[in-house]
C-alpha cells in the first residue's frame, strides 16, 4: 500500500501577529512544521507534500534546508483547508492512503500515525479522523456522534450551543482513501459561517467514516496565538526534561533550562540552571553542564565539565574541562584531557590531547598537537583582512604569554616562543623563538620629563 501525506501550511496565522508563516513559529527552537515533518520522516511516507501559501518562499526555504525530498504545492489564495488539500491533489493521485496533517499542530507522532492507519485499514474506512478529548475544546472542530457512530465534524463557528459542549475534538489529522478523497474534494462548498472550503466537510460526504480517539490528547494541540505557542513550549520543555530524568540525568532546578527534542544526554550527567542545549547535540555520561551554557549541534564525551560555555557545531572528547566564560565556535575539536579556561575562544581548530589554554587566548584555524601550553593572552592572527590562514603547533610546544602567531605559521614540537613575541616565520622543533625590541631603561626619566613639560 502506498501512503502519502499532505501537510497544510498555507495559512497566514493572522492571530500570531507575525510577518512570517505561522508554521515557522518555533516550539523549543524548532519550527512547528519541523516537528510535523520529523513525525512524517519517522513514519516513512512514500510521498510528502507541504501546501504553502502565505510567504511561500520562507516556508519553501525551510523545507529545502532539510533536504529530504519533500514536495510543495502552492495555494495562491487561502480559501480553507479543503481548498488547500485540492492544491496538492495532483501530486498524491497515485497514493492508496493519504494522511492530511495540520502544519500548526506539532505534537502529532509516528506511533499515532501508525495505529490510526491500522484502525483505518481494519475498518475499511474511506476517512478516519484522529480525535482526542480535551478540557478546553473552544476553537476546535467538534466530533458529532449519532448513537455512538461518528457522523460529522462541526466547526466552532457553526456549532449549536449543545454541540459546543462536546469535548471530543478534531485533531486536524486524518487518513483518507486516496481515490475517495480525489472524488470528494470537488464537491466541497463554502456554505458555512467562515465562507471557506472546509476539509472537515469531506466526512459527511463519505459513507465509511470512523473516528480514531487518541489517548495522547497533546496531539490535537495547535498554536494560533503567541499565548498558545508559549503553552506548547511549556508542555514540550517539561516533557523533554522529564524524559532525560527518566534516562538518569540530574537537574537540581529546571529554571531556565531548555533542551531541544533531538538532544541526547548520558546518565549521571547534571544540567545546571540557565542552560540551553539545542539541535543534534549529544552529551556523554557523568558530565557537569552549566550553569549558563548554550550548546548547539555539539558532540560531547564522558566526564566533561562546561561552566558558562557557549559551544556551536563542535566535538569535545572525554575528560575535558571548559570554562568559565569560554566560546567554542563551529568546526572545533577538543581532544581528551584538554583544559580551556576563562576568556578563551577557539574557532575551526583541532586541539590535541592534554593541551591547556587557561586564560585569555584566541585560537582560530589551527591544528594544535598534544600537551601544548598556551600562555595567557596568546593568540593566532589567522586573518590578514583578505584571507584566512592556518597555524600549526607541534606536540608539547610552549607558547609564551602574549605571543602573536601570524598565520600561516608552524611551531615545531617542543619549541618555545618567548612571552610577547610576534611570530612571523616557522619555528623548528626544540627551538626558542624570541622577537622583542631592545630593552631600554632610562634613569631619572620622570624628573626630566616633568621639567620639559613646564
Ligand atoms: C482546523 C479544523 C478543525 C480542527 C483544527 C485542529 C477545518 C475547517 N478545521 O481548524 O476542525 O479542530 O484544525 O487544529 O479544517 N491552511 C492552509 N490553507 C488555508 C487554510 C488553512 O494551508 O486556506 C493551513 C493552516 O496554515 C494550518 C492548517 O491549515 O496549518 C489549519 O488551518 P487553521 O486555519 O489553523 O484551522 P483551524 O481553525 O485550527
Ligand atoms: Ca489551527
């Protein structure tokens, strides 16, 4: 059986008061559309089509950045969810079962998609609506049952007072028989309170309709406003932190802690307050992360300490201590046993085992060996204003305090640079490099200086 998915993402989301499409509004720093696409990716549809409309170029740019072969269909005018699916009809015409999802309901998950498809198939249904019971059903389409049998979806605006009491609502996620969906879409009308083509009207136009009630009521939650978006963030944030607690991660307090959904953390690691961990970050066991760290797309080994560290797109091996107040920029690898202290920035560099940069150092575009010592204030000058160059430092080299390494330059193994030197040519192994002006001490200079001033 071929399965296709249509994700509705064309609406402007007026109530969000944004210049961007609503589906790009973020929950835990990932667009809501990204959550839906992740669930689709896990399910493994044969084809996924996103219907775009308002600011289509922004939605398309996000979809293309994911590079997953997802198709898009343009809905020029936002005439309702039924019209949106129509815009994708041609692309899904060869699918046996078509799943329709709302791009603004991020908590739909792969398990629900699988079990609802099984229910859809067992019942030989033409449409299966995924529903849930919620405490505050206002704004959602209500599930109308007659003698227990599912009969229709009634939008909020079209509900009678009795229907408005119903707490079972439409999640906006459905399975359709592909063939029946294509037959039914042209029959939709705008004869309703909103004057839109409602996808929900397909239900009454199909004979074999069933409702699949999910135990996880979060799947229906959508965000039409910033307040609702904040609530989704709160739910997701707590759920992610609880998952890590279940996996053996400690939190003394969860204040200010935000962890993205895709982050992995090993047992016996403690995350301290005001720490934000995002993207595809993986952290090992027995680490101490925080307080006040920001980590994105990093791989961190076991027994690592991060104190007030910002780290992006970097790899840190085990038994490393970084901070306080250090910055790892993209393309950095920090090897086992390294110590990085306060006010150190490392960019696009490989720092060898047991090397130490304890204070006030900038290392950019460099390949640094093992056991190297960077004195306080030593830096690489990797940029001449036009091009960037690499610096190479051999094992056990000693970079004196306040050394300027003007790249491209190589320091041999066991070489030493004298404090305050500006190194513009390669230093051989075991050598001492000194570059200083002659030292002058003028006796009684203060007295003479003051007399001249008068
Ligand atoms: C819709 C359902 C409602 C359900 C709710 C669940 C209809 C008529 N109603 O209502 O029963 O309880 O979702 O969240 O379907 N969109 C387009 N093009 C359009 C209109 C909307 O692509 O012309 C997209 C939006 O970007 C959004 C999704 O479709 O991602 C849902 O639209 P929205 O206006 O938010 O529908 P709801 O009023 O929430
Ligand atoms: Ca909505």
